[in-house]
């Protein structure tokens, strides 16, 4: 493929012609593929962009059978392009030219075809085609158009393609309008963004103020609560101390009464004189009278003081105290030894 070949072996009419091989098909219809250096058939995994394959889906790949790019006797069709024209004309191929039915539609293509500049008006160079021209087997339309043109005074109809990418004043006006709308949208967007930022800052400021007020109220309530708690604690301590004193009062009162009873029951004994022991009148006069023991004074307790003032102590049920524990033993005075 892509090799230039002399066409003179085909006959005298092809003398001087040069062909270029562009492709072909084998007897089973499989196409030749450029780059496959073999004269046989191979199976290749083809995807989008490869020759001899048209994908049906995005990213699709298929394994296809293709013929190599080398020409052999198994080919049924061979595609050729005339690179160089020979001496004679070949009937049906080089003796006539077939004009294009339609001209260029894009403005830049029309400028390129007629070598126009940007200042030239492209609309004057649009290729028009008449409608109702005589064709083979369509003579009636030609007659109708001819009669319309000569007898009724109607002009022959023509058709022209709509020029694309044509720059006109209306197009420029639309472009300016689009740009103006775009600028307006940008300005509006900036204004809305500024208003939103202002509103957001105001809301944040309000939230901060609310938070500060809440904190101040909570702090004041906490301080008041602490003061109340401390006052309650102080009152509770005072009440506990008073309750303890009242609880201890009957015990102390009972202990004082027991001491008073013991003191009253104890017998009076003679007390020793300063000079010594008084002699007792008797037979020998040797015996001395013992000194009188001073009665022990009862300890004044809080309960006794309250009784003296006239207050009655609170009565509480308590377990009876054993006499052995409450009543202390009376101290017996030591007997003096008899003097001989």
C-alpha cells in the first residue's frame, strides 16, 4: 500500500499513467490494513481511531480479521489513485469532470475559495443553484418553469445555502448584549455577596452578644448559688453544734445527779487538826479520833446550770446506765496506826 506503480502493463491506453495503491479487499471481503506487513489474513484487537473498524460504544474494542498491506493474487478489489496523467484520455474517467452539486457553506471556506479578505462581503459569492432545471426523465418540471418564466413573469427560483459563522452587525449587537448581561450578572452577584457577608457578620455579632449575656447571667446565678450554699452550710453547722450540745446535756445532768447522790450518802468523818491528831478520852488515851473527811463538791455541769436557771432539759430516751459505771467508789480514809 501507498506505493506508486506504473500503469503501462495494463494496456496501451494506460501508457504514461502512474497509480498509487490506496487499499483493497480480498476474495472474502476483508480489507487491507496499512502497517500489517503480510499478504495473509490476521486478527487484530482494534479500537477507536484504527482503520477497518468503527466502534459502536465508548471505549469498545473488537478483534477483527484484516488482510495485510502486501498485494497478492488473493485480492479481488484494488483501490488506485491516478498520480500522473498519461498521453491519452480514458473514457469515463479523465475525459469529463463532474462539478460539485453544493458549494461551501462556511464563511471562511468561501473566502478561501474566492481568495477574499475580511473586508469583502461573502454573501455576494455564495454559490446558488437553480431549482427546476431539466433532468433526465423530468421534462415536465422544465416546461412548467419555462412557462412560469416567460408567460407569467415569474423569476426562476434559486437556492443558496445559509452561510455559517458570518459576521454581521446583528451578530455583533447580540454579542455586545450577551457581554452586557454577563457584566450585570457579575455586578449583581458581587452586591448580593456583600449583602450576605454584612448580614452574616451582624448575625454572628448578635450570637456573640447573646452568648456573653448568657455567660454573665450564668456567672451571677452561680455566684448567688455559691453564697446560698455557703450560708446553708454555716447554718447547718450551727444547728448541728446546738443539737449535739442538747444531746450531751441530759447525759451530763444524769452524771451530776449521780455525783450529788453519792456525796449526800457518804458519812462525815473527822478532819485532821493542824497540830496533829486529837487524843480521844478513854481508858488509855492512846486512841486518836480520825480526821473528818471533807465532802467532795459536785462538778457544776451545763445541765445543772440550766436546771439552776429554771430551764428543763430535753427528755430523750436513753439506755439506763449501770450504777457500777456511773457511781464512783467512795474514797475511804486511811486508818492511822495506833501509837504505842
